[in-house]
């Protein structure tokens, strides 16, 4: 896992790195500046490693400003035409920023201006590049006054904006009480070591632009790691969680899944989830669905067995659960009163079997708050934002939604997968695992049904709920990336994700990191 440290821990992280490496804070600033410039040049420099555009650096009075000043120095040494503005209205720089400023004055950095009163803003052209180093992740108040004016001026320019570590004005976690008008709207953000939590929320994409975490050698002690609830799923988890198959196994070793899905007009959802379940490696699958779905299911997926409900159009009775190793319910089941009753019976009689709940089953639970409270420990639910709002009430922003999900997961001892561009797996221990891969082509009808079937198949094979949830969302997104690479994001169908699951598992089996990374979209 790649850990996301809360911004309140940044100083601890820096201090521990300085102590363990026996370096100074200035060494850390120089390291960050060097890595930033390398990434900047990769993005904007020509083959001779020079940036032809004019670069305007806006540095603030703190350590983010010190980073920006050091960046200006390195770019100037590379032959880039740099215009640097140190904004210091209170005539009070951080010790590090003051030292870097004096170093640059001694060096004779050209086009350097320290602004303590009135700033005459430079004329910014479309071809220019702005480096924003006004404020870093330690900011805890809304920017106003002169800083707000500078931010508005930069945002209104047509220049390319690149932020150092975090767009100035953006808080690292909760922006509920921030003035969103006074935040830099970057085209690119090169953040140090790890993304800030706020980068993973959709409403902040207009501020971060395209972001990339660049390593600068920060080190955290185990206590700090353990105290951090947020992390990002990466390739190592992908390969660590996957269970290779033994040659001397049979279908009984890989579980018998029960999928309860489908209603009139929504049998397709059952087919999508069922096919994904079989493609995930489940040994056997029985689909319990209305009578009208028999021909469709057995024609579409002859590998699956069918349990026919007494009702022609919707699910009205609970099958015997004793044969099954895991149960999934929700895709396309509708919200008929008889179906509601079946869901209640399932929750009451699941008897410790792994359970994944999605789609219409979540809508039924939202109508009956007691059902949410009675979910068995270890249950996985997979709501998208609107479904979660029905379950937990409207949220002001994504940060509030995430905290609600963490609270419910902890209180109810369940796993909540908040589906979004960066889906979050919330655990009973209050941990959150973000999935940062995937693409917009996966925002298509049936994609959630595919995820439900995939997780059900993993549960049936004996994966623990937490690993099934984490591996499920990551595998789902990798398959989505392969599908987008092959077909384009615009033309993807949910079934295309399922069709790529085999390729993803093959990459897993071969432990081929390179193949996986090459197929990222």
C-alpha cells in the first residue's frame, strides 16, 4: 500500500526524515526542488533539456515558497528564462525561505522581485508557464486580500499553471469551509511523495488538474504509518493478494456462488454479474432469478446453473442457502415488496456466509434503516454516490461522504466500497484503501454489476472480505483500462470489462508488473 499522510502529519514526516537521514531541512528542500525540476523538464523541455517558454514563479513566505525559489534557481541554471516573485507582505519569511532567498541574492538570480507592498503583476501570455509556490499543505485558513487577488489573476490568465506539492489555497483534506474562489486552478500538480487526500475527490479536480506524486525520499516511522487511515492500492497488493492455483484442484475447491439478480426488464444485469463471477474464478455459480430469465441466462451463460423463482417477473422467495459458499444480491432485482421481504430473510439467514450487496438491494435497505443496522459483520456493500446518499443522507462534499462511510463501516463492522473515479474501500477498522486507476469509459451501465459479480466470485473462492473488496476494485479497474486501450473509453461496454478479466489474471499469474503498467490507460 502507498500511504496517504494527513497534512497535519507533514511536519512529523519531514522531521523523521531529517533525523533518520541526518540531513537538514534545506537539504530536503533542495531535494524536492531537484525532483520537481526533473519532472517539469520531462513535461515541458525540449531535447536539449531547456524550456523555451517564459516561466513565472510565484513563491510565498513559507517552506512551499522556499521550494519554489529553489526551483527557480535550478531552472535558471538550466537556461530557462525565469521571472521570480517572492510575495512577502508581512516581511516575515520562514527560516528556510529566508535562507534560500539570501542564497539566491548572493547567486545573483536574474529577474527576482521581492514584493512587500504593492505588486505590479506581470503580463501573462498563453505560451507562458506559471509555477505556483505560494502556499503548501500546511495552510489552514482561506486565502484573502492580496493573495486572493494574485490567485484570481493567475487563474484568469491563459498560461499553463503548475503547482508545487499542492495548489495554493487548497486544503489537504476537508475543504467544506474553504472559499473555493480563492484556490489556484492548476493544470498540473507535482506533489511530493504522496497525494493529498483532497486530490482524490472529484470536486477538487478543477484545482489539481493532472497530478503526479513524485518521490523525494521521505521516510516515516512505523508509529506514523499505523496512525494513518488512508492508503492507495498498488501493484504489490495486486500480486500479494492473488492466490495461484494448484494443479491438483477441482471446481469444488473454488466455491459455489449464489447470485440473486434480475427482474422484468433487468435480466441483463443478472447476466453481466453472473458472467463476471464465472470469469473471476468461481468453481460453480447458481443464479436465482425470475422465471422469465431462464432462457436468457442459460443461453447467455451455459456455464452457470439456474435456480428459478416462483414468480415470473421478480424474486419472491429465498432459495436454500446451505449449498453455497458466498452470496451476492442486488443487480437488477427491482424493489417489489416480495423482493424486499426476500432481502430481509437473506440477511436474517445468511449464517456467517460472505455476502456482497449492490444496486436495487441497496435501494431497499435505504428505505428500511433497520436493514442497514442488521447487516452481518463482514458484509460488503458497493454504493455509488447517489445510492450512498439514500443510505446515509446527502453530504456537502466528498470528504464528508467519506467520513460517513468510515463511521458506518466501523459501527456496523462492514465493508463499504464507495464507487467513484477513485473508489474507496472503507473497512470496519476505519481504514480506507483508494483505487486510483481506471478510466471514464467504465462509467457505463452495468459496470457496477460486473464489479459485484467479480467480488462474489472472489468471496466464493475463499478470499477474505477485505482482500476480495480490494482485489475486486483493482482488478475491475485494470480490466477496464485494458478494455479502454483496445476499444476507446467512448465505446466501452460493461461486458468489455468482463472480457478483459482473463488477461488481468494472466498478468497476475505471471507476476508481470511491466505488462500491467504498460496497459494502464
